[in-house]
């Protein structure tokens, strides 16, 4: 095993999809320049009025519509689907500068519906929210309480929907090349299914335990009867 650091080669930056919910903040050093935007420092997350000393969070996000666009105050409709978060930030900044709305805009876009689901042979199956913008398949399995003893580690299924297409891919958790897989870093709404080894499940079931115990008793009785017959001769 090598102790040398491994260079991250995958593009794990998220791509915005239709129906995604976005938090978009637009700020400036000169607050007076924000007047065209209603004196709001943030769009779609915690809204703060510049003229007010009260801070009241409002959970309201911008949804990417069926055409892949997001409609912002003043700016209007902007294409979002297919862009990374940083690319959308650049598009918004260009539009603000081109229309001379702000001289020094600072744009931050966050994905607010980043969730993954883990099902199958894990301790705590369910759906999990991702706070940051990157999560690996191993981190998702850890959030689900790790794999059960019956889990098949060489055939973990990842279901992914992207650009209107649904794909599935088998991931070998024991592979040395796992970290180089395109499915090592997860994307929003990915579903992980861990297949159980049915033979282990059956052997660990109450019925199998009872059956095994019963078989042992029967074998013992047969042995005793056989000895009695032999000794009787």
C-alpha cells in the first residue's frame, strides 16, 4: 500500500438541474447600490433589510423551472440548468455588470436540496441532507450507520438522474480504484442500494436458528439410537 497522496482527478462540482432549489445572494460594498434590488442582501435564503435593524430569516428559495431557468428580481430569467454553481455565479455577475446595476457585485449560489438516499443492507436506511457541496459514497454509507454484515460490498448500486436521463452503476467498495470512480462523489438525489447476501440473511434468521438447533437434536437422537442398536447386538 502506498502512502503517497492521491491527486483528486474527478470533477465533483455539482451541476444544477431542473427543479433544484437555489439560494442566491448578491452583495456589494456600497449598500446604496443595492436599492434597485429592494435593499436585499440575499435572494432566496435569509433576507436582511438594509434599512432595518431586525434580522428575520425567511426560508424562501428560487426553484429552477421546467425550462431550466431561474427568475430573479430585476435581472429576470437566467439559464441555470446545466451550469455549475460557480458558472451560474459568473453569469449573474456578467448580467449585473452589463446593465450597470452594481459595480462590485459579489454573487454566491448555494444548492439547498442536496439530498441522497441510502437503502438496503445498512444500519439506518433513509434520506440524508448534505450541508456542504461534496459527499462521497463512503461518507453517505457512514451516515446510514455503515453496512450490515450481510451486505454485498462488491456490488453497490448507485441510481442517478441527470439531464432527464436515469442511469445505474455498480460500485465495488473493495476496489483499489474506488476513489477514481465517477460515482465516488455523489450528486443531488442519488440513491444508493446495498444488496444483502441472501444466504447470510437466511442463516441469521430466527427460523434458520430454530431449524439448525432442531437438526442438531435430530442428529443427536439418530446417533444415540444407532449406538443402542450396535450395543444391543
